[in-house]
């Protein structure tokens, strides 16, 4: 089971409109279209639109005292130069309501297609800077976000195979319902049926004989 929030009421903590650096560099965090969901211990954030001048990453950072916690990150997804729609970032943990997050654009700088920016490497895949400031959007996990797991999804009850194979009629064990087809027995007279130990490959003309 999955719980998803898409309405403005559920995402009132999102920054309306997201961060707008320039028309070709932005993170759309519009509260009416942005989505957040939780399932099986993971939090998923979906951005309706992200625009970038070059290939890179949308990265989610934790927030402390109103500032992003870097170089650590919670999750990321690759984006391409131009307009990207419905970009989904998965965080491998269930976040509590009220948790502040900051989405930040990072550039793919070393051409390996892997997000390398982190505690041990801060000179590659760095934040995108516009007017000496990173392109960001801050938002908060809304109240009412509930955690669900696959165990919450009940499977339809299916009778035991032995029970399902039993006849509905105790007096007639071979009785079948109208919608049940008859079981056809093997017919050894059917053309193409191979008797035990019969091998078409062994003929009198076989050079092995």
C-alpha cells in the first residue's frame, strides 16, 4: 500500500514555485503538482519539472539551522540538460513529518555518469552556482505521512490445492461443474506419441549401428 500526497493542503510546507534562478535553471517544487510518498521504509519525492543547462543531478540534502547539510546527501537522481519532468528521488529511509529537506542541482563534472560528490570527494559533481548561489528548493515532509509496507497489502484468500481439487459432490468424486473442462488422458494411439525407449534417431541407416 502506498500513501501519496499531491494536494496543496498536504504540502503547505513546500516553497511555492520552488527555486527560480533563471528560466533555464530551476527546480519546480509547486505544491499543487509535487508528490511525496512512503513505502517499505523508503521516502520518494517526485519533482514535476527540473530545468538544467547541462547533465547533472538533483540531490536531496538534510537541513540544519536553515542550511543544507553538505557534502552528505540523502538521495539523488540523474537529470539531463534541458527540461526534465517527473523526476523521482528515493531516500532509503522513512522520514518523520516535519523533516526539512533541500533539493539542490549538482553538475556532472567528470563524465562518469556517477554522483561522486560526498565527504571524501568535494571537487567533482559540485553544486550548480548561479549568481554565486546554488540552485535550490527547500521543503518539509508534511504531517499525516504514514508508513506502509507490503505486509499491509492482504493477498486474496486462495483455498489449499488439495481442497480445491476435491469434488463438490461427495457421491460422485468425478463430478465437474459446468465451467470445468474434462481432464484428457494420455492416448498412446495418438500420432506422434513416442513409446518408452523408442528413439527416432536410431535407425538402420544410422552409421553408428
